[in-house]
């Protein structure tokens, strides 16, 4: 699947976001190493800590289906009805990525459109991460 197609899938997932409080909608498209695609959107809750981000939604969907090895994730976000903007993952999402993704080669793609995006490695966005090796 091409980068353009992955970004389109993230944009598609964003349309399903449930954001009655912030009106900030995020979509994600996670590509597993086996080629499977998992989409996710953010799902808010009146009790804000119960909110789930798009990135974690996609990862949890994959893990719940037995998939735990990933290649990349595309993230798109922005205000409802507004244009997309660079939307980096929050700290909790970065930590969840660190649980399942190799920081040396897992790519995080932050897109504003199918043509305009930035690519980062997990190790760039979460240096000195905490992991199971420290327990």
C-alpha cells in the first residue's frame, strides 16, 4: 500500500471520530509488518481520562486480533470542519508504541494531506523510553 493510500485511510478513519467536547478529530492508519491495515479514531468521554486516542485505538484493534508487529502509523488531525494540521502523538500513545514497535525502524507519519507529510522514527519522538527491559 502506498503512502498516499495510507494517508487516505487515516483521513477516512478521522471521519468516525467521536469528539463532542473538543471537536478535535484525529484519524490513524496502522500498517502491520504482515501488511494488514488497522484504522483508528479518537473517542472522547465526558470524563476526559476515559478518552482514547486514534493511535491507541488502531494499535489496540490490531493487538486484540493477535497482531503485534508494526511497520508504520499515519496520523492526521485537526479541528472539526477545519483543515488538517501536523498532529503528533501524545505521550501515552508514544509509550504504547514503544511497547509494540521497534524504535529504530517504526515510522510515524504526520500528514496534512496525501501530498504533504513528515516522517519520524519512534526513537526521535520518544528518546530514552521506558520499556519492559527496565523491569
